[in-house]
C-alpha cells in the first residue's frame, strides 16, 4: 500500500512539472515577436513597472498624468507584451500615425517609453522608425486612455527655482 502512495506522489509531481514546462512554452510563444521588438529587459519593465505615466500632446502643450493606480493597467501592461495584441505582419499605410500619446514605465531607476497612436492603432518604442500594428487592441487602447484621463488629473510642473 505504501508503494501505491509513492507512485501517486511521483505521478502528481511529474504532472506538475509537465504543466509548468508547457505553460512556460505557451507564454514564451505568445510573446516572442513583442519581446523581439521591445527587447527582453524592456518588455519585463513594461510588464512589471510600478509607476506609469500617460503623456499626451494636447493643443501644443504636453500633459502628463500618473496612471499607476488606474484600474485595468495590469491588463494593458500584459497586453502590450503579448503577440496576440498585434497583427504580425502588420498592414502598412492603413493610417498615418500622429504619435500624440506616450506611456512611460518606471521602476528602480530604469524607464522605458512607448508611443501610441490610439486612432490608427500603432505602437512603437519612443523615437523608433518601426512600429507594431495593434489593431486587435485598438479599441481597448482608446477606452483605456479615455478611462485613465477621466480618473486622473494632469501633473503640474513646478519651476524648481521658485
């Protein structure tokens, strides 16, 4: 009877290890292109950043908001580093992006910025020439940005010499 329990424990452990390996492979394959575009360290920063700012160009002025505690931010960060969020390869020239929205991710002295065109559904690393076609999540991006704006106030920049 003791031998049956040993085999049962061994089978459960083997099953657990198999599921862990399959889960790792599944998640790696879902994020391969996005990680390739952003880079592994940058993708990890996007996913784990504790402080996130939404920066928009509005009427010739730059508006900055701390959205670190806005609901659904974790879902957005996860979506940004998953291939399912992008059309790969993307459809070129669907729209001419204006890049008026940016997300800044900050953690432990490191930062990374991505630019978003919420109307066209394109995302790119700040200043990069190439972009990702985020058409699958375009509406969700629009809704998130509108929600984040409605739940936060712009940060006022102060002159440190005053």
